[in-house]
């Protein structure tokens, strides 16, 4: 803990040294071009935001089967590596640091987005009442197929390969996306995972895939360049909470602690909603924080003063800001000077071009 630190002080997390504790949270923008490549506008978007202590890229699928929404970028082909290299070079030229969020959506997908019109894959064959975005607009997700146990080594290998691609693309590290009811969360939660065998049933079995992925990624690129994101209390994408999220995540963090990961990133409460949902039982995030020796990153609607309080009190080492970074490329300066923030153009979040993407003004020099 750093009880006297401020949001604006540097910090070393694992092998990565950050200029401040203000993190740009991962934000889906659906602007990847043919080949699911980040293009020149995406280079400019991240370059503009490089004064963040750390940028976490938008969620990027680790394989064709990991995609769940239209025009999200990948990190598994040589062309994607070369395209992301333009982004990392631009951020580094501005003195910033950037990790990529490794994503497999599992059952939150639609067959029209998947190779050969395949069914999405998950821990279960049960379909949630969730929607996704395709060429035809918002549509219900397709019915998933439950992965066989003998397919899971291939999923772990895809994470490992994507992590290697990320380093080749010049990223400072990766964040494994184990939040928001996507594939790894679909294995963790007993509200979704209805398997028997080594990957279903007990907490230890439901955590097995995540722990294998974290070990593989850490072995591949170094634990000091690896982070992970959880959302123990979210019900995002029509996915009920686990029956005992405290026991589940206490176990998971106990098992991750010895790996020496750079950081753990937790979404508190409902993703993009209440940090303390009225319908949710209390969840003791500090119980996880106490178990974790790496840097502790919190997220979900923090204001400047709430974020500063969290860091000065030692409750967190880092605070991730999402929507404020979309509208404010110079968010760090605005927070430092307590300057007003630009309004977010909510109709420009997903898809489209420069508008609402790279045209938000910075403060005058
Ligand atoms: C989204 O595309 O809406 C999205 C992606 C990743 C998340 C949450 C939401 O973790």
C-alpha cells in the first residue's frame, strides 16, 4: 500500500512503470476494419490518450471464435500484430504505456460473426436473453454449444498465442478479460456453468480454466506483464451472479496470488451501473485486495475525488476511468487541474468514424 500517494504519482506495477495512477479502462468502439485490424483513426485515438498512466486497449478477441460483436479488433494474425504495432508505437512515442485486453466472448455472440456460421461456444449450451450487435443491428445472441473438455487446451493455447502476438505488437503487457459474463466468467459462475467433470461443479473446477489461462499467459510473456479483470457482482448480459461470489473470488485470488501478476482490476458492482447495487448482497472487495500482492485497480464510475480518496487511503493503487476518457483525451490534465469535462456523445460509441472518436477537444495549451 502507498498511503500517502496521489492519483498523480508514478507507480511500478510488475515490470511496467507508470507515470500516474490514472488508467484508461478498456472500451469497445467497434471501428476495426477488414481483417479486424485497428486502423489509422484508432492509432490517433490512443495517441491522444497517452497521458494516462496506463491505457488498457478495447477488448480484442484471441481467435475468430472469440468474437461477439461487429468490427472488434483481433490479436491473433500477423496483419493484426502489424496494425497494433502502429498503436503501441504512437502511445510509446508520447511517453505512455499500453496493454491489450485479451477477450473471448464465449456465448455472447452470433453465428453471423463466427467462422462458417458456427454456434458460439461456452461452458454451457444454455442461451442467455442477451443481445449483440451484428451487420443487421442488435439481435439476440445465438444458442451456444458447450465446449468439450478436450477442446479446452486449445482455448488455453489461443490465449497463450494472443499474448505472444501482443508482445510482438509492442504492448507493455496484457489484461486477461475474466469479467462481464464472457467466456472465463461463464466457466467461473455456477449460474452459467452446468458442467460435470474437471471444469464444472466445485469452485476449484469452475476456476480451473481461468487459472490455466493465467498460468499459460504468465509463462509466455512474464507475470509482471500480465493483469486480470473481474466483475464479481455484475449481471451484465443477462447473467445472474454466482451463488457465492465471495467464496468463488476469494479462492481465485488465493490461487492467483503466488503467480506474481502485475495487477488485478476489479469492476465494483454492476458494469456501467451502481457500485453498490440495491439488489445485491454485500461483497467484500477488501477481502480480495488483502489476498493479492500485486497492484490493485478499481473501476466503475469513480469521480476525481472518489478516485483520489481511494488512492490516498490505500484502498487502491490505480483507478480506471472509462467513459470520461472517451470524451476527454487529456483526462489526466483535466483531473489534475480540476477542469470541466467534455460531454460524452453516446450515439457515437459503437462504430462509425472520426466523429465522437478522435474529435473531442483537449484543453488549450
Ligand atoms: C461491449 O461491447 O458492450 C462490451 C465489451 C466488453 C465488455 C463490456 C461490454 O467487458
